[in-house]
C-alpha cells in the first residue's frame, strides 16, 4: 500500500524530531570542541605561568649580579634535581673559587641562585600536577595526542599526568637554557642592563599571553556549559518527539514474524499484505534522527563525557536551568545506558515498519563524518569506535540498505555500500551482507544477489558477484556520489584484508547460524 498521507500534526512531529536530533548532534560536537579547547588553553596557561615565575627568578639573578655587595658572596652548589647537570654545577662552584674576575664571579653566583629557584619551581609544578589529578577530572589523550574522552580510571589518569609532567620537563629545560644567558652577555654593567631589558620584554610578552589565554579559557569554559545545556534540552526534545512518533506506529506493524515473500512471474515481488505503514516523511525523519543520535554517541564520546542532567530538576545541566523539568524518566534516559536504550528503540521502530534500510542509507551518507572521527581517534578502525549494543543494528541496517539498492538496481549505491562495509567492519562484514538474506517483509529470505537477479539488474549482479575484483568503469560514481564509491579494486589490493571487530564477528556468526 502507499504510505499514509502526512497530516499536519505528523508533519510537525517529523520536523521536530529531525530538528531536535540535529541540535543535539551539533551541541555534543560543540561541547567536544570546547572541551578540547579548554584543555589546550589550560596547558598554555600553565606554561605561561611557569615562564613568568622563571623570568622573575632570572630578573632577581640579574639584580644580584649587578649589586656591588654581591662580590663577597660565595654560594654553595645548587641542589641537584632531575633538571640540569650536576657536573656543570660543580664546575660553577670551582670557577668561583678559582679567583676569576669580580664580574664573572657575581654572574656565576647569580646563575647558581637562579637555577636553584627554577628547579624548585619545577618540583613545585610537578607536585601541583599530581595534586590536580587527585581532585579534578583530566582528559585521556589518544595515540595522536588528540583528546578522546575524560579519564575514567587510575591508569588513564596516570597517563594524563605523565603527559603534563613531560610538558613541564620540556618547558623547564628550555627555561634553564635561557637562564644561562647571564654568563653569555657582554661583560660589565652594560651587558647586564641589556639582559635585564630583554628579560623584561619577555616578561611583558608572556604576561600578555597569559591574560589573553585566561580570557579565552573562561570563554571556552562558558561554552562548554552552554553546549551541555543545549545538548540536554535537545535530547529532551528528541525523547518527547519519539514518544509522539511511537503513538503513530500501527500496532500490527510491531508484530514480528509476518510472512515472507516470493518473486512474481513478472519479476516483481508479492507477499503478505502489509498493515498501513507510517507516513514516509515520518520514517525518514526517524532514520535521520537515529543516525544523528548514534553519531553523537559513537563519534563524539568526549562531548558526552561528564554530561548529566540534575536528579531533582531544581538546577539544570551545567548552566543552572533544567531542560527536564524534574521528569525522572527523561533524566534516566540520558544516562549512557538510557541513551543506548533509546537509540535501540528508534531502530526497533524502523525495523517494525520495514524501514531499517533508511537508517543504513543515512550511515552511508555520513561516511565522511566517520572518516573525520577516525582521524581524531588516531586512525583506529571505525568498528573500534562502535559498541557491542549498536554494531549488530549497524550491520542489519547496511544489509537491508544493500538489499533495497539491489532490488531497485542502483549499482553505484551497491558498490558504495560494499566499500563502506569494508571500511567499517572488514572484509568479513562486506562479504556477509552480499550473501545474507533480508528480514524485511515483502523480500524476506532473499539475498541481495537474488533480488538483483529477479529484477534483471545485470550491473548490480556483476558488482555483487565479482566484488571487489571487477571493472568499475561502467558503474563509477559521480562527483555527487558517496565518498566510499571513489575507491577502486587497486585500492583494495594495496590495503589488504581488514579484520572485523568482535561485535561484528559475533553478528556474522549468528547470522550464518
């Protein structure tokens, strides 16, 4: 039967569902970007403060070297730490005792005091980093140094602290090297005045950087809270729109196991009469919303890290106003398990309406988004960014999308889906969806190959039979086609076989059982 006509309330519901899901996706992405910027600004603030403290020590050393009374001062050896060279410290004291001229003695004594102060600052900075990790959350960096999510266990916190320690070590080593300029400038008071002027300019520069970065850090922190509140508001809107959509689903369409299908003599399909499906626009809106929510869940974990609604509804989210108005079900729905459960319920509605292929098409259309996320996560396989709960649904939807594309004879989309499946779950996933049967009523039990053969779509049949070793020129994608379709068989031979993730492997095993 043709889909029901879209009534005005249903049209508004479809628009609200996609709009709130898009706002949720954008808010989570914005929160991830703001969190990453906040962490970067925090690192810069630490470095700028370290440099300002060290410059104060260097300026004090110049004043000490410039003071005539310091000629009688004979400092002991600086305390040895992980920074600096103890042998060089011993040489410094030996030079002082060797009867060098008064100016050199004063400079070397001032250098010893400066290095001692700088090393004390380094030790204090490391201790502060250790203390911060004890009381505050820290971000867990990926292999590329990009932020992935907040640290959730002791090992991840230790890795984050080690990264901060390495930053401190490298910074203070550079500071020590700069501090030794006091014995390199030209002799006499003129050389020290020149050095003082240089140090004061440096201090003015780093002070300006500190103030500018402090303002930027405060702004990005404000944006983190604002984006968090927007995400909570949008998610509550998605939940309410989904509840309205569920009321429009025909009860009969949620009953599993309704008859299969068989090809007709004319090459079409016939099967059990289907109940009146929901309007096509509502189905498409649900598919788009599901894809956007899944992207937020799987591709932007940092944007969701630490984000939770209030339990009582008195103060909300991160900014103080509650988008949930004290609604306990919606509060519970935003927990990690609750978000997954709601995404699964959306997928179940699409399955019940025989529209899971629409979600598979949305995954394919967002291929570039998954590529960019894989780059942020250090080049990991996309399957590693998924979850055991959602991966089977991803595989099912791509299978139904392939069967639908084969049924209508869309060779370009068939090829693009196969490439996307290979990138997503390895060769095993791509090979399996070519051969496994559909579960959609009307074509239940038929594979993509059989659907293409029934429809007499020769190009699709050739793609499915020979993939990935086939001549692609006849079905090459246009510039508007999906990015995965741009690959050729030569790319596959260079890339080699790709393994499936454990969740996809289990799906394949269950599907073939």
